[in-house]
């Protein structure tokens, strides 16, 4: 399986039933048997569903509500998006059903604004980077780890009803919930005081990460064209 040198660009993709739902260009900070750690700064290139982009630009919640039925039916199109507003640090251990994200403001102060546990399928390596699928449920954690709250439980329930989140996914997420909470309570992984994440800063000299040129050509903005290098499901 490919590994990535520090500083390399990798593409994180969400993939459902052989079709790409999103693609983000991230900068690899470390790639070890313990975890792949990457960073996303403002200016990073992405592909995202057009409904998600429209919702961000307009705030129209009706647009957002179309996203899950479209996902279940396999009807979506991707368009270009540029990451903005925050610096994101991602911790992706192999074989786990969640990843940990730390969000910082994009100013020179780099204040840690929140932690975010994203429940997702385990990573699969590709020549471009790594694939997963966001399982809709999230855990938002205070920067000082003093408390946390579940996010998008309604969308998660809808995703189960629509078949986007299967029964095997659901059982794995139930186990992963306990694992993630235990990690927070025990101050393990990136939550450990000696991990240094609370005071981490990205290097302002890093150029914005870019998606490979062939991913951004006009004829591959439909998701199915982007899956040529995917391994078989299962």
C-alpha cells in the first residue's frame, strides 16, 4: 500500500457504491502505522456536491435537505470548492471507524476552536491518497475537552432509513462511539497533553494544496469518472 512523505499532497475522498461524493487535497504531515496525519489550510482545492456548495453559499436549508435523498439515489454532481476560514488538522488511524479533526482559526494566533470526531468507514489507500465514507454522525468536542455533544443524529437516522448507512455500518458506529468517548475521557491519541495539538501551528509558507490536474478538468466533475483506481468493495 502506498505511503506518503511529509509534505506530500494526498486526496481524501468520500466514496459510496463506487462513486465519489467529495475530494479534498490535504498536506500529509506524518504517515505511520499508527495514523495518517494531514492538514487542510484555506485555499485547498476540493470537489463537493453542488447541493452542499449551494447550501453554504445561500444558507437555504431546503437545499441541504436534498443532499441525502440524492446520495441514496446515486444522483449528484460535483463542482469545485476552495476550503476557507479554518485550518484543519486530521488524525486518521488505520482500521478505525472514526477520525479526529482539530479546527483552528486561520489567523496568526491559530486558536484551537473545537475538536471534531467524524464517524466514517476505515481508510482505503489509493494511488491518489485515501478513501473513506462519512457516515453522517459527528461528535463536537470543546477545545479544552471539558464537554462534547452529538451532531447530526437526525441525519444519521435518515441515512439509515434511506440505506446510506447500512446495518454493518451502524453496528460499527455504535462500537466506535464508545471508543471515541473513551479516548477523550482518557486523554489518548491526539487528545493527550503531550501530543501537542492544542498549541500546533501550520507553516504559513506552505502553498495551498491542489487536486491533480486531471481531477479538475471539466469532464470529470461527475463523480463516476473519478473512481478508476478504486479497489473492489468488500
